[in-house]
């Protein structure tokens, strides 16, 4: 069995930032990624996706994008940027390696199993993304033939004529609703009143203000952090388009026999449904005792597992609001790298 000191599972922005943070303190690691190229998860999102964070707030370390840093990058700009970051920092990624099992040996090292290989490592860092495994609530009977998750939506050509129901009033649902409203009859189901904010304020990016007001540093267990977690704002002007050209319904209660029933007793017979209902990640491949909590979510504090040698990076609200965004991952990677380094030094000095 091959031995590597540190294995990172997942080579998106979080895995890359983590590998670079380790490299900066001379710790060697390898990234295992199930896909075939860097930037795949961005490239694979819907065609018109433009980030709500400007280039200045969408970068890793001080690595810049080409062009004006006030511009909003497209998903392909980010995919290219990550490829470029990986190349310029000379980071090692093994592609086509889906990790199917991580377990712990008696000597406390980890065994990492992919379809192609088995690796032993002293430390494992999970960077598989907070928005990777699509989630559809179990409130429908599959009676509507065209049903897809927003993760599989690409563009309007994919969607047949007729009434389209989009479920979910977050940034993704609203963006897709605005886009489809120019070609289709669109209905949007939202469970709570959205809070909309503009991308700029007094000539500055809203992220500049967030940064200055320390909003991106809000911690999950503070009163303001809790409030923001429960009601993420809609960023940009798509909701204005939606208000003018989309029929808005309350929370979807169920779809049965081709009819969608909403809170407040309204109903609709849609021809297609797009679920913009978010993601729920699957960590069932982590077979380490007590690594997951009762809900099968990582047991961790700020990305550090209670199990020695196991870490996470890129979780939503891992340390603060910015943790699940590109902008926040650099600081989180530095934090984890320092922790790993400290532990290794303690071990060496024993
Ligand atoms: C529609 C959408 C829009 C967003 N817009 C913004 C924005 O404007 N600004 C912003 O800052 N953030 C945005 N985000 C949030 C976040 O920045 C992205 O989700 C980003 O892709 C997260 O990066 P990541 O590296 O944590 O995960 P991912 O990019 O999802 O990468 C995870 C990697 O892990 C690999 N992987 C997963 N499971 C395994 C396994 N078992 N074995 C091996 N490899 C595995 C995958 O192949 C993938 O390469 C957006 C997210 C979504 C969904």
C-alpha cells in the first residue's frame, strides 16, 4: 500500500487552497479528485452563472484574475482561474480517483480507498464541497415527467414549453426563474419573504462593505450569525425581474398526481419542475468511529475533527460566513495548516 503523509479528498477551490497552505509550510500532500480536471464543479453549473462575488472577492490568496477586479467572473472564468492557480503553485492532483472509503487503522493512520487504489495516510482533509450532492425533498410522487435539480439545469433549451415550476427562492432559484421568464411561463415557490440586496452600494461592491463591516467574519454561533444563516440575502437584481414576470407561490407542500399544492391553498399543474432546493452532502464513506454526528454530518470544531488527523475545509459556516465562499477559504486553509503543523511538531518533540 502506498503511503502519503497528507491526503486531501476533493480538488475544488477548498482542496487547492488547503494544498497550497500546506506547501507554504513545506508539508507534502496529494489531492484525490473524482473528476477529470480542475474547475469541473464550476464548469458543470448552469451556462449563464455569473458569480455574485466580484473578482476581488473570488480569489485564493493574492492570486489575481485577468481583468478588472470589480467585474463579476463567470463560472468558466472561475474554472480557468482554479486551473491556473493549481498550475502556478505546482499542486499535485490525482484525477479520476473517487474516494469510496476512509477508515482508521490500529496505528491511527488512515486507509483511503478509491476505485483504483488504496493509500495509507497520517492525515486526511475532506474538501468535497458544501454544494456537491443535490437535495430534493421527499414531497413529490414523481408524477411530473420533467423533473430536475438545479445542479442539472444548464439553459432554457433544455426545458420544454409550458408551465415551469421552480421550487426554492434562494439565489439559484431566483436566477433560473429570471432567466426562464423570457421564454417560458414561470412559477416560483418560495418558503419565506426574501431579503434582497444590491451588488453595489455608494459605488462600492456590497462585498467591500461586508468586508469592512466584518459581516464575512460573522461566526455561526453568534446572534447575528444565526440570523444570517437562517435568511441568506438575495444578491443582485434578478428578483426585480422575477417580481415583474414570474408568478410567485408560497411554500410547496406536496406534488401529487401532477398537481403542486402550496401553503395557502393555491395549486398548479406544472409541465416541468426544477428543484432549487440546495444540497445535502453524503459523508457515509467516512467509516471512522465518531467522525460523524447522529445526522451523519461531520463532528468538528472550525474544521478540526474530534478524531486526530481528520480535518474538513470548505464547509458552509465552517468558521464564519465566508467559509463556504471562495473568499473565505484561504484563511480557513491557513488555520487548518497551522493546526496540522503544531500537532506534527508536538509529535516530533515527544
Ligand atoms: C450555483 C452556485 C453558485 C455559487 N456562487 C458563488 C459565488 O458567487 N461566490 C462564491 O464565493 N461562492 C459561490 N458558490 C459557493 C462555493 O464557492 C462553490 O460551491 C464552490 O464550488 C465550493 O468549492 P469547494 O472546493 O468547497 O467544493 P467543489 O467546488 O464542489 O469541489 C469539490 C471537489 O470534490 C470532489 N469530490 C467530491 N466527492 C469526492 C470523493 N468522494 N472523492 C474524490 N473527490 C470528490 C469533486 O470532484 C470536486 O472537484 C456557489 C455555489 C453554487 C452551487
